[in-house]
C-alpha cells in the first residue's frame, strides 16, 4: 500500500473512492451529501459508514461518509471511524483512495497522518490460512489530504502497522507451526532482512548458564526451548533499551492442567514475544538513533512424565530458589531467567511484556495493559506512550505487602501468591530478578487477543512499545 499527502480539494480527486467525515467543513456542507445523509436516515456516530455512488461535484465514483456524530473529534472516535472505513474500502475493492483531513482534539496533524496510515495499513491484515497462498493487498494507494508534504509520519504509521502485522501473524499461527524453533527462525529472518545481530541459545547453553527455572518449564515438552536475542544499533553511545517478551508457544498449564474449554486460545501465550519481535521490525525499518535489544525466552508448557510437578524446587540463574506450587504459573519461571540474562547488555531500561495472568483480565478487561514498574519515571513514560499510541496501559501497585505473599517454607519463594491480586504478585515475583536496573512489566493477557467472532491477535502492545522507543530517540 502506498501513502501520499496531497493538497487538492477532495472533490477533485479522480481515483476510485474518497473518504469524508460527517462533521467536516468542506466535503459535506459544500455538496448534497448532507441531503443524502438525511435521505438515507444515516445515523451519524463514530463507527457508522454510508457508501454513496456518483455524488454531484465529486470526480471519484464512490464516497464513503464516516459518521462522527456531534461529538468532539476525540482520538478514539477518529480511530473508530477509520477502522470502519477500512472494512468498507476492502469490501468495495477500492484501488486508489483519498481521505479528508480532520482536526483531532489534543493531537497535531503529524499524529493524524501517522494514525491514518497505521489504521488503514492494518486493515490489509488477513489471517493466513494454513496451506493457502497470501492474497494480494486490495487497496493500492491512499492519499491523505494535507497542505504539508513531509511523509515521515506516514512512514512511521506504516512501519508500526507492519510490526503489528508480524505480531498478529505470529499470535494467530497455531502452536504446531509457531514453536520456539519457529520464533527463533523468525528472529533470524529479521536479522537477515534488516542487518541485525541475532543470537539463539539452545537448551545446553541455557543449562550452562544455570537457567534451572526456564528449563523446568520446557523439560516436559518435546519442543526444544530457545533464548533469542536480537539487537539493533542506531546510536553508538547509548545503552540499549531491552525488551523481553514471554514466548510460551502453547500453555497447557503443565501438570496443573488447564480446563479444556477455550484451551485453543493458549496458543497466544507467546504474544509478548510476538510484540517485541514486531516492535523490532518497526524500529529496524525506521532506523531511529537508539539502541534496542529484544530478548525472547521461548518454550512450550506441557504435561508429561518428565514435566515439573507441584512442589518441585528449582534454582534460577540468579541463584534464588523457587518452589513450583503451580506449573501453570510458568511465564514468570521463564521470564526470571531471561531478566537475569539481560544484565549482560548493561541496559538503560528493561521492559518485559507477557500474557502473564488471567487476573489482569478481571482487573482491567480488554482495554488497558497492566503496568507495574520499579521506577516511576519509566512508568510515566510508558503511560504517556500508551496514551499517544492509543495502546494504553494502567498502572497497578508493587508494594512489599504483596511480595510477602510469595513466601515459601521450602525455597526462597513460591511461584504463586494465592488468590488475591494475582497480577501484582506475579509482578512482585519478577521484581525479585530486576533489582539491578530500571524495569517495567506489561501484563498483556487482556489486550493481546480478542475472543469471540473476531477471535485473533491484536498486535498490541507494538504501538505502545514503538512509541516509547521512538520517544527516546527524539
Ligand atoms: N498464560 C497464562 C495467563 C493467561 C490466562 C493468559 C488467560 C491469557 C488468558 C499464565 O501462564 C497462567 O496460567 N497464569 C495463571 C497463574 C496462576 C496459576 C497463579 C492464571 O492466571 O490463572
Ligand atoms: Mn500458565
Ligand atoms: Zn502462560
């Protein structure tokens, strides 16, 4: 898909289709569109669309009217309108499209360009069916109305969409295809395409490093575990930002087996990994002046005669011992060794992202990612990045009182903290491994995936992560 910025009146655009907003000054009030809106009993609110053909005064054959209601032009309404526009554009198979400019509250024109490119490019994402060739993109070109001609922000939006597509694709793949080995191959492919440094540690390498916690999860599976690192260097003087992503390619629960209903969805337990790979793709494409390293511990969590059992005690790379009270709290067991491992990169900050707890879905639903941090400045930067990218996070506490719930009689800590505050005790567990650097944790169990009719991966939190990294480059 090719994006451009053009400064012509939208009526004069002679492609297939133009997209206008009900509350825009020009297109709607200067034509008979207002009349057609009334004639069609069109209910104008964010998310509604009206498709018109051969409108007087328009050179394009088709006009898509996006309902905005009388509401202010909030960022959220803008995204809703653009998202519904993209499904209409796909359905009518438009090849060349122009979209009208619209002022958005609290955001500048750069932001609208970036967001329009991101949302419309994302609309081209399709779940790739096993054994079926990828279809061609339907929309070929999109012109955004603007008096400026710097396409920089548009390219950013596209790169973010590309990162999101990679994350969604990996999340949507079934676990018999998307194994730890597959994720390692994906990282190596990215390294080749974008000239990045890639290292993949095998089981024996991890055993040498003393990663007894990570290996206690993978040992019940026939799939070999991997520890992937991928580095982009855009600034020779800076310490790297390190992103760590949970890569459990299937979470059966292990011996603490999960119930059967909806268990298919546990293929998305690698969406933390997918999001850091996606973020790396975006950053490598944009080449900002930062250093970024991503680290992905990846395993499959299965029950087997040689799987870890409740009550087993393991020693992590940090030397701290862990009583595995529940083999389904496996994410923290692989992350803690990865979080010790990343010390070798001398990180500026470390941000991990993980589908870590069902409890975060209870607390925050599907809207905000759960955020916990040992450094308030870092938390504030991430909250701001979430607001700008409309990929928001909400902070939860990390007080010592919660940490006490991890007490074990048989080891330095248990791997669960009981029924209460499950998202916070999971983060408290990780916090015991991140004391050497500024660290934040994003629990994305609620936001990385949607269930129901639109079942699939969302590509979150690629927008938040990339916004944060790009902010650090400015
Ligand atoms: N991968 C799950 C968390 C999860 C649950 C992600 C639902 C997406 C949807 C994680 O490994 C897990 O099983 N967590 C347990 C922790 C519990 C045993 C303390 C949970 O949330 O139930
Ligand atoms: Mn689990
Ligand atoms: Zn899990």
